[in-house]
C-alpha cells in the first residue's frame, strides 16, 4: 500500500488492486501468450524498434558487450 501511495494511487483503488489477486491476471496471461508466440522464452528480453529493422537482446549482457 505504501508503494501505491508513493505513486499517487488513490487509497480505494490501491486497496482493490492489492487485495484482489485476480486483478489484471487476464491481461498478464494474454501478454505472456503473445510473447511466447513471438519466440520469447527468457528474461530479460529487450526490443529496440528501428525504421528498417528491430534489434533484440535476450538474456543478461555484460557491461560493454553490446
């Protein structure tokens, strides 16, 4: 609840969200299915969208290796 207050979410909305375990579950499942279809099978997964093509980085990368 403290994080919600710090983010400026009203008390009633925050309480509803925090106490309801199924809130947003449908949306999360839909996004997981979509990304599975895109070939994402691990985290972190970052996509940089460019004009001509997209660049994808999958998994942890060492500093300076990119």
